[in-house]
C-alpha cells in the first residue's frame, strides 16, 4: 500500500497510556498471562515522565564474500543498553507510606517488568493485550539531583537476566 502525499495518518498521544508492572513470576515471557500480570505490583504512578530507560538493540554480523565488492550483514546478538527506571522516592517524607517503587525495587530483587502502551492505565490487563516483558535483577539505586520545581526521585538500575526480554507479545 502506498500512501498519497498529504494522507492524514492518525496518531495517539502517549500521555496516560503506559503501564509499568513489577511481576514476581512469569512462566513464559513469550506468553505472559493476565493472572500473572494481575498478581504484580503496579508501579505506573511512580515512574517519572521519561524515566524508563531500556533500549534494545541488535549487533550486525559481517558477511563478506571473496567474489563480491559489497559487504553484507546478518542480524547478530541482541542487547539492552542503559537499563534503569526513574521513580518517585518518598523516603523520609510525610508520604513515606506511599513509597511502593522504592520498597519493591530493592537491590538484588529478581522479577519482571511488564510494560503496556496504548490503553488507559486503570484498564485491567486482558488476553490479547500487547506487552513488553523484561526479566530483570535490580541493581543499585541513586537519588536524582535536586532541581528547582521538581520532586524527590531515585534512579533504579537493573540488569536483564535470562530468559531475557520479549517485545510485542500477546497476553494469554
């Protein structure tokens, strides 16, 4: 299909349409279930705007041939760069009883981040939803520098562990 110049292509604003769920156990990251995700902890209200940093990429395998003046490539190893999440940190404040992200994402914790885009964050996860799943081990956290007109935040580092991650998979 070819789009004619000037054809309007609709877009969806992202505001309010991203969930971040911490799930303790998922049997198969290629087919997470609604029940597994429902048993998780919803951290969506703690993740700051632009605070999710997890960039999948793929290296290339060089495929050079003696009889060709061109170089070819094949898809190579996949990796995640810069995995971290910036969250609201209410430690030692009058809101310290509402500090689920910092209480959940403690150094050494293992679990799964499940991210869903495109639905209201108060919508229940159901079969057929498309999600990204990341098997992770939580690393250190660090306070984010204080700035004018900002809130207290921490950056929580994590590492992707086996079985890795799955992008754009359907909830079973």
